[in-house]
């Protein structure tokens, strides 16, 4: 009996020590640089948002926040790397609708569980997508593009940032709802895809508005429509896909911070506070406004609820569009 009492006391003392150690660790966080993994190539909108936010978070955290691009498999490689990282807050993920809603539904297997393997930190922004074409394509409206696609179903292709990404799904949903055909050309990120659309190797692309906005303004890309329900504030003259002849069409993406599951709550709270402060910075707000990105800066709990809602929302859309990949 005395031995059992001693053992129980030892266990309680050990648990208390670990709790104190974790609290002490969290109180000193961060003590070195934080790596923010972007699971797509440099140049895309997720990368752009990450670099803006990382710089401002570093100012608040007092340590560098280094952006690391780990592209491939529609975001799965980078997300999987963070899911397997040490749960100490020093490796975090810039997640998207692709990594946390679409991939688990579209792909037969993923190297992580989108819910169980991550600790939500903050939903940062919601971002419109945009349908763009090379200016040499003889289509200035969605209606004219549909006419081209229907006249020659085998001729045209569209680029995306990779299989299973929101941009790929935007194209597949467009094809399904409009009853047209286009060959999908996947790239390892929006940056390389944009380069080939600008160079007219591929004439059509669904992109995030942030990464295409400069090209739209300069005229190296022609925007036919945004994919959200409402027009984008930064480009009010660009119509929506829905108002251009495909009623009910809507897609968009979002950017959010995630840590590995098991990250101490105090560390998650510290990262959340730094992210919220970054998003409240007037210079950051102005940059996001340029992209027509809507700032959210949520709590960890709100991000968790958002992920669950996105999975529920996209499940019937993916089923109806019949998008499945290995």
C-alpha cells in the first residue's frame, strides 16, 4: 500500500514537473528563429501572404520568421512535413483550403490527417480566385471563352498550381457547370504556371487574385472573371463567373496558420497574438486590400470550426464535380 502511494505521488510530482517545464518553455518562446513552411512554390499568393505576415510576426516575436517553400503534391509535401515536425512552435504551416479541405476529399490518401495532426493558430485571410487568359486568346468575356471551348473541345488547356489545389478544382467546377472541355496542365505552384500562361504556352488559368493582380494591371494577363459571389473591391470592373453566364459558381481560397498537433497551448496563443498583431498593422492591411484579400485574424478555435465547415462545404461540390485522384 505504501509502495502504491509512493508511486502515485511520484506520478503526480512528475506530471507537475512536466507541466511546469512546459509552462517555462512556453514563457520563453521563441528563443530562436521560427520556420513558416509554405507548401507551394515561391511567387504564388500563399507565398506572398506568408512573406508579408512573417516579417511583421518577427517584429513582435523578437526572432526571425523564415519562409521555407516546400512545394509538391498539391501542398501535401509541405503540410506533411509540418505535421511530423516537433510540436514546439518552431515549425508552422501556412495552410490553405487545399491542404485542409480539398486534399483529404480529393486524394485517396494524404500523409497527414487535416484535423488530428494540426493545432489551429489563426485564419488570416480569405482570397478570391480569378479566371485569367493570355491576351492573345480571342476571348474578352466568359461568354466568348465558352464559345471557343464549345467550338473546339480538344484545342484548349488550362494551367493550375497543381493537382488537387483550389485552382485545379476551380477549373474542374467551371468545366462541369458550363459543360465544356479543357485539358488540365498541373504545375508545382502558381508562379511557374503563371509564367507559362504569360508566355502563352498554356492560354487559360484559374489563379489566386493576389498573384495575378500585377499582371492584370500591366496587361500581361487578361482577367475574365473573379470566382467569388461578389466582385473584388480592388478590381470592381471585373465581373463574377456567376454573373457571366454560370449562375451559382463560386470558389475561393484562404490562408491560415497551423502548428503541429500537441504544440503547447501557450505557444499557440503566442503565435496567434503575433499573427493578429501583424494583420492589424496598417501596412499589412493596405497590402491585403490591394489583393482584395479579406482579413479575418481569427482565434485558434474559430479556425478549427472553419476547417470543419470547409470540409462539409466542399464534400458535395467535389462529389458532384467527380474530382478524384490517386
